[in-house]
C-alpha cells in the first residue's frame, strides 16, 4: 500500500546519487511540492564528502554531512539506500517504464581515469594503485569495518598526478609513513594534528627532525610545470599580469605543502612505461616533456625511477551505467550544460558527473543552476515563465552557460504521471526500501549505519 503523497504537485522525479548535487536538486524540487525519490548506491548519502575529501577536513565534512542530511530529510523526499542503478535496478527500466516525470543523474565520478600505458591495469594490486580506492581506504581506516580493499602506506612511492587530489595522496603517504616511524618509537601521532601543524612541528615536540626517521618520501611526477598545477584557478578572461600572479601563487602553495609534508615533485614528466620485475611494478620510465604554447610536447628523452609502488591520481571519471551511452570515458551528453542525452528526453544531470570538477561548491552550484534554468521550466514549477531566462542572463548560473531560449526550446514539457502511475512508483520504492531494511526515517537509518570507531 502506498504512503499518502506529501506532494502538492503531480510530478515525481528520480534522482540517482544522494550526495552534494543530488541532495541540492532533491531539496529544490521538494520545496516546490514535487515528490522526489533519491536512489543511493551506498548506505550513507555523502558521496565524495565521505569517500574523497580526506578525513582531516573534519569541520567541512561534518558541515556537508549536516547539509545533505537536512536536504534529504525534507517532506516529499524518499531516500532509497544501498541501491545502485545499473546493478540493482536497470537504468532503462527506471527511466522508461517506472513513469517518472524526470530522472536526474547526480552520480559523480567514481572511476579512476586509466594510467595511459597499455596493459598497465594488469598490475593493479601488484604495485599499481589507483587514487579512489586508496583514499577510500584511508578515509575509513579508523572505523571498525572490513575494508573492501586494503593498502600499505609505503615509503618512496611514485605518485603520478599534479592536481589537488595527488597532493592529498602524497600527504596521506607522508603522514602515515611518519606515524609508522613514530609508532616504532612508542609515539602515537594524530592525523588531524599532523595535517594542521605539519610534520616538522610534531617531530620537534619529540626532539626529532625529519632526517631522523630514515624516510625517503614519495614523489609526485607531473606532465607540466609547477606553475601549471591546478592548485589555484586562473579566472576566465584574466590578463597576463593576473595569470602570472595565480601561477606564482601555485608555486607558493606547493612549496608550503612540501615544507609541511616533505614530499618531492618532479615536473615535466609523463608516464611512459612501467618497470616490472617478478610480475610486480618496481618503478616507472618517464618521458621528459616541454610546454609549448600551453600544450604538453613529448621529447625524445626518457628516464627511469624505481619506487615502492605507483599511485595513479590523474582524475576521476563517471562509472558507466548499462543503458546509458558513453563517448570515450564520459557519458555521451548531447547538451553539456544540463547533461541531457537524446535517448532519454526526460533526463538531466547535475554535479561532478557533468562538470568534471572535483569541487563541492561547483557541484552544488551546478545542481542549483540546472534546476533553475531547466528542471523548473520542464516541470512547469516556475511562477514566472521568464524566470529561466532571467536566471541565465543575470550571471547567477555561471556553470550553465546556455541561453534560456535554447533550453526551453529543447525541453518540451514533462508528462504528468497519472494517479495510478504515481502510486505504483511509490509502491516500488517502498518495496525496495523494505528489501534494503530502510524504515523511512533518515535520521534513524544514519544512526543505524554510522560507522563505529575502531577500538
Ligand atoms: C581526494 C579528493 C579530495 C577532495 N578535496 C576537495 C576539497 O578540498 N574541496 C572541495 O570542494 N572538493 C574536494 N573534492 C571534491 C568533492 O568532494 C566532490 O567534487 C563533490 O563532493 C562531488 O559532489 P557530487 O554530488 O557531484 O558527486 P559525489 O559526491 O560523487 O556524489 C555522487 C553520489 O552518487 C552515488 N552513486 C554513484 N553511482 C551511483 C549509481 N549507479 N546508483 C546510485 N547511486 C550512485 C554515490 O555513492 C554518491 O553518493 C575532493 C575529491 C577527492 C577525490
């Protein structure tokens, strides 16, 4: 039997992924009286806040957890945990047969971009590690759970990357190898304190310097120059003077991080070949690069570096969902602003899955902009028909750069589900919630699935 509808609007929308972007769009729809069903593959709806953003960002993490929980607790939002589209429910069936007015993909980017060396993936688990599972392992290290994958924090690792996430990987390695060395001396160091104060200050409290530990430290290998590392963004339309300032600040940021964590950096180096001995990765051959007119140019020069392991941190891409066409490593969006795909006229996409930006604010803003500029009109929720045009033209939605007219012309109008279809969707939702043991109260569920700290 269906629960009485909390909605004041006949539409019902499916949101795939319940984290930053998914919760934002769900809250906006629920605020207009639309019934929203949020399908989330994990028990908790915190996405990359829990499994990406390193756990030393405790304050930010807790703030984002509270924001997401608040949005998904709104009347009219049905949460369906432990339900992966494409695994537990076929995407095509949900999008075409269930009868939803619209489907919103908010599933982020959960796959590592492959290391660009042929056959490299045969060595995953044999010295080659990808960033996403490595950070997930680190983030859950102090919880009393059986990890899906385990990793060792090895000294002298090769980190391939150059973005913020690769610096996080290097910081994890440096902090954990330092902690292990301190533990040998009977000293227990706390990750949060280490991150805030930096390794030298913590060592000094014990009369030690980094050299006393006997660690080599890890090295980040980057294809471009230090000043090209995307650690600070050059604003669109910036003149050369402003751009040069940002480049200089990137070098300063890196210098500060190296001073606190002792990792090394090797710029102008592109991965060329894994060095394998006894079926295990023991190093990498790199090709020297040059930057010409802002582009990376390969040279004839190569060099080899041995290391304890290779950690690849060169970007995250969406996981394929059977039933949704891919173009290369991305979904085959026909509209990159609001994430539309021709095969599913009622589909929109929000957050990292479209923006490709690993940034909380960018994901939230994009979700808000897609709602304001497209979904609201599609579902006929806007009081003022010209609202979308205004939103787009007043610059509120930088992330969505299409013109309102183009969107509105492309959208058409959503079909309103009949009462029977509405009821049958809610029946299916409740059946799935029952199957996964979710009783309908998000706060109680989050308490039930809250990870316990390791004793
Ligand atoms: C190492 C690292 C460090 C970072 N540091 C920062 C930082 O300092 N500051 C910052 O702003 N950002 C940072 N980020 C990025 C930030 O965490 C993300 O960009 C942001 O949280 C993405 O939000 P989202 O909602 O778009 O996607 P996600 O958080 O990825 O949410 C997608 C949701 O969809 C679910 N899902 C996926 N597939 C399916 C499916 N098939 N069916 C059902 N559910 C599914 C997932 O479980 C998840 O809950 C970092 C990321 C990483 C990896």
